[in-house]
C-alpha cells in the first residue's frame, strides 16, 4: 500500500512553503517544496517553490536547474524567465517571454515574465 496525500494537503503545504519564503525561513521552505516534488513530481508548486527558495537565498544557478528539470508549463517558464533575469541572462528571459507569447499565456503568468524582462 502506497503513501497518499490529498490535493488539499499539498496545497496547504505549498502555502506554508511560500509563507516561509516570505518570512525568510528558506531552509524550511525548501524542505517543504522538496517533499511536494517527491509527492507530486508533475505539479508546478514543488518545483517553483523550491526554485524561489533558492533564488531568495541568492542562488539563481540551482534555481534554474530546478526549473529546467520541471514539467515545462506556462508557470514554470514564467519563473524561469524571472530566474534567468536575476542571474543576468536577459536574452534567455526574453526568449522565454516570446515562447510564452506563442503559447498564448495570459494573466499572472505572462505578467511575471514581462516584469522579469523589463527589470
């Protein structure tokens, strides 16, 4: 019999992890997002959260590695644009923004990528 965690519980874990990043509890947040990645490898939240924890710790390289290994959803691509911009690779951020345009990304996803490119 396998171990199962309800989607609502995963969502709560992610909210706690993002709150941890906001409060500077980066190691704890990273541990939560690592657990989410293990429980739901196909879900964006674990990958994005783990990458944001790395980015908040000043480590854009590992943040980019996490997002490159994640399923390449619109949200993951938007955060990749952010990570590359923070790492000083504006060209790659712009390329990702173009890709999101081809995907017809909308709403907060495209706004994250646009903000990254214009920063």
